[in-house]
C-alpha cells in the first residue's frame, strides 16, 4: 500500500460510524504527591494526598477513544450502574466526542471501575501502586441483556461496523453473555453490509460470524488450551486458521514486537513489525489493532490493506503514553514513512 492509498483510507474514515458494544470501564487515575503525606488521627496510618484525578475510559472505552482519534464517529453501548462512576464514565466518553446515550443503566449493578493510584513527582519516574477494581460478580440479569439487544438491533442499521469487546473474566457477568454472542452471529448473517469484529481476553473462541482480533497467546489458548506466553509463529498460524474455520470470517492476531498476522480465505499474511525506537508499551496493541482494522474496512480497504494500516497503528500506539487527544492519523503516516524510508 503506497502513501496515497493510505491517505485516502484515513480521509474516508471521517464518514464512518462504528458501534462499540461491550464492557466499558472507568479508569480513575489518582496522581499521588509523595511530598505531602498526612497521618490519620484515628489509626496513625499515612494518608497519601491526591494532587490530581484523571477519568479515562477503559476496556471498550479505550477502543472507542482510539476510534475517535482515527476520525471515526462512535456510539457506545454497554451497561453501567446507577452510581457516580456511571456518571463519570458517561461524561468522560461524551467529552471525547463519543455518543453514550445508548448506555443501559442497571440499578442492581456496579459501573465497572479501576482505581489506579500513581506516585508522581518531578524527581522520579511515575509508578503505579496496587489498584482497586470494582465490578459486579453476579450474572447479568436477563432483562438487562434484553435491553442491550433491543438497542443493538436498533443501532446496527445506523453504523458501518460493530466492535464487540468482552473484557470481564467471570462467565456471563459482563455485557458479552452467551445470549449476546448468539445475537451478534444472527445480526452478522442478516446485515451483510456491516462489519462485525470481536475481541476477548478469555473467550475469543466462542464468537461466530465475526472477525476475530486477538493476541497470539489467546489465539493459541482458544484452540489448543495451550497457555504459552510467546507461542511460535507456526502454531499461532495454525490456531488462527482453526478460528477462521469456526467463525467463517478473517482472523487478525497481534504479535507484539513480531508484527501482526492475518488469516482469510485467500491465505495467510504476516505483516512484519514497523521499526520503532525508545520505550514501548505492548498493552496498546490489541485495542489499536481492532480500532484501526474497523476504521480501514469502513473506509473501503481490503483485508490486507486494513491489516497493514492496523500494523502501523499498533506501532504508533506502542510509542504513545496515552490515547487522549492524540493525532493518531499523522502518527500512522509517520510510521509509514519510517517503514518505507529505505526503499
């Protein structure tokens, strides 16, 4: 793909609309100032002082944020509690230009949240303390899933792609229940003009009729129950082909510093890693890959073109400290030049 084609795809993304359905999490980052510590009069324990609080959408919310950084219109569909964290999560999405009006409010559930204290000072590198996770650990009520499905059916006619994000470890306790997966498969069969993509940390092998975007470890684990942290490329390719046969759709695998792998009806393609320098963060790979893949496909790219753009987006995100207000399109172009400068 030459630079002109890449520019065309990025330009066309402004006309795309994507529905992100799944587990939205509020990341509440507390910037703790180590220079100011008070002590509790009751217990004598230190009371660390928070200098700043940042509210950042996580899990499905992070994918939605990356889509916005790519210029795509985004609608969010998930479940929140009738609580302060739900309010903050919706406000955080809205501030980033994401339409959150479809979110389902369930009074009997907590809004998924992660409280992340970070020690930060002018003289030291910031580091995160033990975090606190808040979520409901009981199965999703059938009435809540019904409300989700009703809104999903209404919204699918208004978008070019649907991204499904299964983030909660406990089976049936998150947004993506077995019933919702069946609905996704049915909608994919009935709406051939809409792209359906899915990702999961735990159950990626259970999706049908959706394009899977996953990492190498989860890809192999879903097929062979092999939990190797760094499986060989040949094994990843075999597992990806098995997943493709199950889903009937292409499978995209992020390989970290080894690049990306795509498997579809025409065969397998390995996109080598884009050269990057300096510190990197591998946690950005999967979210940026699925967001860029959906963006490119909505803009008319082929699977191979979308894979190449996703590979560039992964490299760009691995160099970034955060996704907020980031000129991701220009970073992707810069990555293209870094990759092709010696040709």
